[in-house]
C-alpha cells in the first residue's frame, strides 16, 4: 500500500472512530440530560402522548384517553370531573404535569410498571401498539355522590372507610375543579386555567381530605383523649370523672368553659358517658392534664398522628404539639391549640375503634389490570398498628353510641341502625367561624363503615355552626348511602 492510500485509510478510520464516540456520547452519556431537557419535545410526546389506561370506579371509567389528531395522539378526558377531581388529579400534556392518581399510578396507566413487563414483551413481539393498564378504585359512587350533595356549596371534606378492609369508599373535597380544563392540548388555554385555579383564594386544587393547611379537630379529638384515660385509669362508660362548671388553667389566665358557657352538671363529677354525650370541655381538659402531654402524644401517635402515609396519594401527617405546659396540654386535649388533622385521620380514628382497636392501611386502589384486562395486582387489607386494646375499643364504642343516641350527635341517627360518633366544633381563629366536625362509624354493633366530615368555617351556618348541627347530618347521608340494602 502506497503512502497516500495508507494516510487516507488512517483518516477514514479516525473519522469512523470519532463518529462512534460521538454517537456513544449522545446515546448513552448525554442521554439522561437530553431526555430531561425541557426543550426536547420528543421526550414530552413520548411521556404525554401514550394511550393511557383508564381510572375506573364501579366498572365505569372516570378518566380515559381517546385518539385525537394532535402531536400527542391521545386526549385525556374526565367523566364527572368535579366529583372525582381530587382523587384522579389531572394529566396535562400541554403543561407537562400530572397530579393525583394520574401521577401516583402513572407506571400502570402509562404501561411502564414492572407488573406490566410481560405485556410490554408481548407488544414488542406482536407489534401491537403499546397500551397502559387500568386502575380500579375502591370508591363507592353512591357514597361519593351522597357526600358531594350533602356538603353542598360549603368548603370542607368527607371521607368514608370500610372499617374491615381500610378501603376508601368516599373522598370528597370542596371546592373542586374541572381537570378537563387542564388536560386540553391548547397550551395557552391550559396555562390560563391553571393560573386561574392557582389564584383562587378558595384553593380548589387542594385536596382537603388528605392535605392542605389541615384543621383543628376540636371536640372530635376527645375520642383520642378518652382512649388514653380509659387505658390508664381503667375507666368504664359510667365511671365518675371530673366535671367542673369551669376550669381555671394553671399558670394561665385562660378559663375553659363548656359549650354554651353553661355547666354540664350541677355536681363536680359526672359519669363519663354523660360528659361524652354533652362534650364537656372541662372534663376532657382536666383528663388531659391528669394524663400529661407525653401520654396524650403517645395515644395520638398510636392512632397515626405524625406518621407518613400514602394511599397511594401522599397524606400530610396530622400533628400533636410537643413540649407543652399544663395549660397547653389541657387545650390540646380538647382538640385546640396546635393540634391539626386531616379528615382522613379522623376517619382512621373511628375505623380503628370500630375494628377492635386495630387500625388498617387506608387505600384507594382495589385492582390493577393490564390492557387485556388481566389482573396484575390487588390490594389486600394491611394492619398498620394496634391503636387501643379491644376492651378500650368496646368502651369507646359504647360512649360514641350514646353521643348519637342521647347527645350532641343526634342528627346522625339512622332508623334501625345504631350509629357511633363524636361531634367537634373547633375554633379556627379570633374572627373566623368555627370548623364543624363529626367522626363516626356504623352499625355500632357490627361496624362496616366509618365516616368523617369537616365543614370549614361553619359553612352556611357561620358563627352558629356546630359539629352536631352542621357536620353530623352530612355524615348521616353518607352512612345511609353506604348501608342501604
């Protein structure tokens, strides 16, 4: 080989080597950063232009994809959008974002989950267009609609659980929004809809059932306080407990009064059952101080306060304050001061009591299926913790049943069905109306469902709102829907 040919061969070989190195760099070394680059529309189209599987409630798709003639190929749509918005979330191709179950179950819906590996191999072999799997939720449409209707135009939330499995049967948060407005492929329209929702002072994008700023639980928290007292002091339903007309808190100018500012009884003590029926603040404030802050915190934690939780949506942990003096402990024992909860948390408290003290993992997903409708995953009941002993749960059931039968929760009564519940009226600020609460389960003698309700700032009743008059009737409607034959 002469010198010119040898030199040309060397140059060509070097050029091929450089080309191979450049291709390797782009395809392997730079691939992650290129895929993550917001300017890479191929990545966006690949992620948001798939034939996603449906989200299903009781056999009907509440979120599904249909073919369209746009760059994304498929349009996500939501049936009964306001009713299920906070659970489904939204899949917004034009905004390159997703929330709710669209995000939590993205692997299944988009077909990339490990459970769908066999399907992906079959699609590759057969040349079939890849499809996402479906996610079937635990929600009961009758209960969901009943909660929506009963809450009306008021801000707040309703959560219902199956006491035996932990399945979430209803989850309503108001105000709501229309995810179809965000799912549009018109980028300008989607952005405008999102900006409008974000600027709304009512925070319609916030899922009040599991997140947001959380709420003071008020007297509904007395269930937690009395649970600790029953276990520590071996109390029965009719054991005598302190019931002063008012309670001057130690080293404080604060005086605890009973609802309406009147004495619960003319005596210094009263049966525990009666103090629960009448929600006597002085009784539970005193019990809280007797128990101490550490014991109350321990009992709250046993009901799930402060614990991370996914359903699979992320739940903001409920909180019980630390490092409190006696006066602060008294106020926390009646659900005030810095105690903050989600409606789901209060439903979980009732669920644990109904289930003999055993608290179960709440869950939204019943079944996952592949595109051929074959089951690839199901959710089984999972025990989280033993919140109280079975004996304590029985006493709590008796007390909560009396609250509805003869006390502040009478508006939750159902014909022929014993309901167990606890009302709460929580101060939410100096000038703001109180939050109205009710946490419950039924039937009390054979528990099946638990329901928690919060009506923000008194709803339509405003300053005169209470857990018994405002929240309990809402719980009654949801319980009736769930227990209907």
